[in-house]
């Protein structure tokens, strides 16, 4: 196929991500030599406070995506299983544990943490996972408890989490030997707000037809919004990405020449098999939105001075996608389907991420019955290739796209 056509145009700015990633991981590996503390941190933890204390955050979940894309995740998972960890556990956890115990993986072993930071707003697996890591490295652990949001966030929940935020600042001060600096924190918050605002702009540009960016680039380009949120590098990259997409929209340039099928993706990417998405592109399907990538645009903090910065921090992190009930999740999904002209929804029933996957059958029924949008559920795993049957899955995709074609022909 012509490189400028199907299976999909890639972004020019995405080429810079390799260097950004290398610099980030080198900083993590070199933290000890530079005399900077390193924290292992979960993706739902308020990283703005970590950067404000000049602590380097290392994300084992993101490391799992790296292992998947390098196609070593299956081997690392089996190393963890040989240590007695069940294959039913999160494959991100198994990748990390296998790499940790066997000193293996893309970084030739993981950088040892000075502290472990986690939050319950993405899943409960991270608590036991982080406890195992804390025991192995004999380092302090802080768990931020964010109660599940049913219907809406209550004042009691806000106060409860806010008190823990204050406690966590004290924890960081004790284990870094540094005092919390509000001016420094405000600088980081400002950059975080800029980065997430740009990420939302990028998402909105995907309403255009033809859609200017693929799920492949969105999955890849979410690296800075996860690991570098609050840094200048994050803002600079997304400003360039936004400008490239705006130019594409202005010129009518899309991932494909035409959006034959405008699709939406639910759940984490299949990191070890991006060819699966290329296959969908080759059939004329374009993902115009993903619940996974859009979830990183929710973080927005009050810098006005008239509101409460810490309350806004609590609200943003408490309302993470996997910490809210199915009615709220459906509302967000329905808004995206309507606004982006979604014609078909593909739900990734992810063997590893039970929190994300449980409830998908109910969401599928509501999308079909209330919105009239066809739904396909596929079974796979985000980083364990043993859970993905590519041939049968492609057959099901073919049938699904044929159904969409028949609907459009009526």
C-alpha cells in the first residue's frame, strides 16, 4: 500500500517521542547518581505533588506498555508466574515483578525506588502489587485512598481525601528531607493545566471528518500526559501535536482518505499488537475516540486564587474514569459517541484490567438500546499476548464492519 494512504497516516511529531522516552527513562535510571529521590508511582497518583518536590516518578504501568511494544511482556509475565504469581493477575504487575525479580526487561533491570506511591482510584490490584514491591526494596509506601464515586462526589469524600493529601505532603517532606514549596507547586500545576488543556484540544480536533489522527498515534502519544504531566516537555510536545492536527484539519487530511467507519475504542490498548489497529484501518475503520486516552484530559486544577487548589486536586483525581459508577461512565461514553459521530463501538474485554472490563456488558446494552450504535466485544489482554487469538478476532471485526456497511447502505 502507498505509505501516504491506508492503513493510515502517522503523525510527524510522534517521531520525537522516542527521544522523549529515552530521556525520561535515563533520568529514572540515573536518579541515584544525580542524588535525586525516585518514586514508583501509579498512573492515578497526583504526580504534580511529586514533581513539585523534585522527586522523579517511575511508572511501572507505563513500563508494562514498553514491555508489550518490545514484545517481551509474555516472557516477563511467565517469570513472575514462576515465582508463584497467578496468570489471572494484571499483566502490568507480572511484567514488573518478573523484571524486578530476574533483573530482566527493556531497561536491563528496574531502577530501585526510594519510596512507593499509589492511589486506589484506578484499581485495587496496585495496592497488593505495591506492597510486594515495598517489601522487596524495603522502602516506605504511601497509599492514597479515594472512595468510589457513586452518583457524584460528596463533601465528606472531598474532605477525607484532602486530609490524606496533606498527610502525603508530610510523607514526601520526611522522605526527601525537603520542605514543600507552594510557589514551586503552583508552577507545576500551571504546566499540568496547560498540558491537559492541549490534550483536550487534540481530542476535539478528532471530530473532524476525515479524522486527523489514529488510535495508534493517540495510544503512543499519551506517554507525556501520563509520565510527564506538569513538565515543560509535556506542554511543548502537545503544543506541536495540536498544531500539526489543526493543520491537517484545515487541509482536510485524515488518517485515511475517507472515514468509512467512525469507531470508538473502550479500554486499554493491545500494546503488543498494533498491527491489529492497522488491520482495521485497512478495512476503512478509523477510531475517532477512545475512553482510555480521553480519560487523561480530566485533570484541571483551580489556579484562580478565589477557589481551593487542593479541593480541585481531590476532585480531579477522585473522578478518574475507573473510580466512578457505570452511569457516570455511560454518560461520558454517550457524549463522545454523539459529539464525534461514532458509528460503531469496540469494547476490549481486557483479561488483566477487571476494573475497566467489568460492567462492559451493561454498557454495551445501553449503547445499543439507548443510542442505537452497534457494539463489538473482543477478548484480549493489554500486555500478555497469550490471551489474544488474532485470527478469530479479525474474523469478528470483519463481520462487525460488514454490519456497519449494511447499516450505512440502508
